C-alpha cells in the first residue's frame, strides 16, 4: 500500500485550515499501517509534486466550496473531483490542479484520488476554525478512517498514554 493522506489549507484564513487540522488530529490520535503517509501540505502547490507522485491512493482533506451549508462534509472520488475540469471548489484548486496535471503528464498520477472536503463558513483572516467547521472535523475524520478500513489498512487509536508520550517526546505539538 502506497497511500498519502494530504491535508491542505491556510492556517491564517479560519476554516481554510480544516484540511491541515484534520491531518494533525489523525497524526495525534492514530497509528497507521506501513505504507500510509500523512502530510501537512499547507498552501504548497507544485512543491507537493514529489510527495504525490506514483501513489496508489491519495486522500485529500481540504475546505471545499460545494454550495452546501457550512460544515457539510463531502466525499468525491476520482473523476467526480472537478479540480481538472475548471469548476473552482477549493481555494487550493489551482495549485493542486497543476500538480495533478503534471503527474498525469509524467505518468505518475495516483491510481485513486479521494477528496474529503468540508464546506467553510468563513475564509476571513483569523486563526481558528469556526464552531460549525470544527464540529464537522469528526465526520470528515471518520470518513477517512472508514476509507482506510475498507482498503484493509485500519488506523489504530492511540491510548492516552501514547498521546502523552508523543507530546513529551516532541513528536506532536499542540496547535495554536
């Protein structure tokens, strides 16, 4: 298994940070099977090319403008993801579309692509998610965990002691 769970978002733009915060929560709370990699992609674009190349599966967590009420969680797969079809659904779409196009041109596209998106309420300059989007993170995380389990690679919840050990060892640090 060669799967990347990629969270993207800008921590300075409120709900735009949801993808990054989802990946942080997964890193903090779970242990993953070999071949599952988690990455905070931040606001990077083409810098993600190497990390995304030749993956079996990329699971992307991001803020997504789907036209649904704020906090709605959407799941899109492969051709359902309009990043290559010109309809802007994510503030990171241009950078990700460029990366996906480049991967396609080099023959390094992921075999599967899944987007777990959360409809933002606010993209105003402010650190911290709105309550409605923060509440939706649980559902988005559950969808990622369910997807991994369906792939035969369930995540294992960490005990409270293991989480405390991570913090003490500096493996994981508390976000702002």
